[in-house]
């Protein structure tokens, strides 16, 4: 029974190590942005805030320009921007995107993100070619910015700046001039292995359907944001209020909450299993020492050294541990196959984690055997023989 308990404990400890390493790898993902000191505020209309669609269409762009200027004027604020998505919370929608030049259109699925100027600066990203959108009303030809991976897919080795794309079936997205190429970024953790998704950015100022229920991004110099002043500015303008204000780093934590839960839960079960196995081994060895008091007394009377008596007890623990670990390795390798889809950046057969689990199990067994072994060396041979 104790052998089975050791085997299960080893499997749980190994699972703890795998989930912990997987979670650590997730936090090391290069999302293509710097979430430090970046805040996201989701805006919602106040009572009658947008009025009728016709009047709001005329007011929206000037209203949002004025709002950005007021937010950027706050102390400690570096930059601000708008987007129709919330990073790591609402990733945007997928649509077919096609390059219109170069013969036959080459459709590909990409995520469409509406953004205002300053978006990349606020998120700590950058444009690697071309230019950003310009703050203001729609002027000239409608434009778009592509992520580096999408531009590379369309370009096939030649630059795509100045060419045109078509997005989905929306009439206002049928001919967009590519004015910039942005660094690859990923703000959707649905597929952790896809760290370079295809992204097409459209101009917040050119499309009125984006100007309603937007997310406001704010970058500050320090980890502090005057949330009260930000809320008052939004409400004072009379159209919207801040429904949800969080740090982008918090959004990342929330997006990984399931993975963190699995890591913490496996750690808790692993610790409890290790504690129970240690207590069970301690109890068994103590019982055996008590039952073998006469034998140990005779051995000591015949000249056995304390070291030999100590290893007599520890050897029993080692034999049980060896059998439990052998069964535990087989069980662990079988279970880890079921966990493969839950892990990121680590294989289920990582030898370092299995070795660490065996080491932890061995140290726990050694600790559990120490006290019974010490008691065995303190047995008085004369008293033991007298009881016999």
C-alpha cells in the first residue's frame, strides 16, 4: 500500500513541476508589447450618451479627439489611444484579407483590429516600416497597417507598402492602402503556440462603426494612474463612462487564470501527497523498529555499530522508496501523455523535472526515516534482551 502511495505521490510531484514550468514559460512569451504601466479602460455610453445615430456620427470623431487630448494632458500620462478590442480580453474578429495587387487575390484569415494613432507607442510596440494613422477625420484614401508576419505572407520577398488589401465583405473595407508594417504582436491567449498571428489594423478615425464602445489605452510613467481624474474627464464630456479599468498586466494574469489554477492546485495536491507519504513511511518504520527491538538489541550486543543499525532502518525505507519510484515512473509517464495538451513550451518527458521529483521524494523519505533510525540506535541491548 505504501508503495502505491509513493508512486501516486511521485506522479503528483512531477505534474506540479510540469504545470509550474509551463506557467513560467507562458509568462515569458514575447507578446510584441510592453504591458508595464499600461492601462485599459472600457467605455460605455451614459444615459442618452450617443443620442440618435445621425447626430452621433457627426460628434464622434471630434469628441474622441478632444477626449484623447484631455487624457494625455493628465500628469504622469505618456500617451493614449483607442481600440475596438481589449488586449487579452476581447481579441477582435477574424476575416478574410486579400492583397489586391499582383494578379490573383490571395485570401488569408487575419484578425482585424481597429486602432487610433498612438496605439503602438502606448503598448510599447513599434512600426518597422511606413507610418502610423493620423488623428483626425477621414481624409483621402482609406488605409491599413499590417503585422510583419501578414506583410511577409503577402509580400513574398517584396515590400507591400503602398499596395492595397480587401477585408471581408464590409463596403468600407474593400480597398485599403497599406501605409505601415507593425511588429508582430499577440494579445489573444486562446492559442499560446501561435505567437505571430496575422493582424490587420484599420484606422479608428476613418470608420465610424468603430467609434462607439471603444477601449481607451493609457500609458503612464509610473505604475500609478489617477483613475479618479480619468473617470471624471470621461464623464464630464457627457457621452460615456468608464465601465472597466484594469492594467494590461492584470488582463494577462486573468487570461492565464486557468493555467495558474492548474499549477497551484497540482502544487497543493503534490504537497499534501508528499506529507501523507512521509507520515505513512515514518509510522511504518517506527512500528517496525518497535517490533524489532529484540533483534536490534541482539545485533548491538554482538557488536553492531550505530551506523549499521541506522542503515538497517534506512535500508528498509530505501527498498520501499525504490519500488514506489519504479512504479511511479511508469505511472507518471502514462499520466503525462494526458497532460500534453495542457502544457506550453515543455515536453511531458522532461528528464530534469522527473529527476527533481525523484530527488524531492527521496529527501522526504530520508527525513521520514531519520527519527525511527535514531530511536533504533538508542535501544539499550540489556533492556531489549531482558524484555525478551
